[in-house]
């Protein structure tokens, strides 16, 4: 069961599969979450250094 976020939580999704990224991004955004996407670990580390995601 999904619930709407009470605030704009930030989630970092890391995956090398465009299909997986799309599915997760769509579901999380529908739940009211701000989604950051990275396709590899190095990109994820760069994002985390700039923005602190909630998950």
C-alpha cells in the first residue's frame, strides 16, 4: 500500500536499467516524492555530495 508523502521526500534511485529507473521514478513521483536518478555509482556519489536525499 502506497501513501502520499506529507512533504517532498527526496529519493535517490540508482540503476543501470532504463526500464527499472522509469518504473521506480513513475511510482515514486505518483506518491509525491522527488526523485533523483543515477545510472551508476559514481553519478550517485556526486549527487549525494550535492544534495542529501532522504533515501
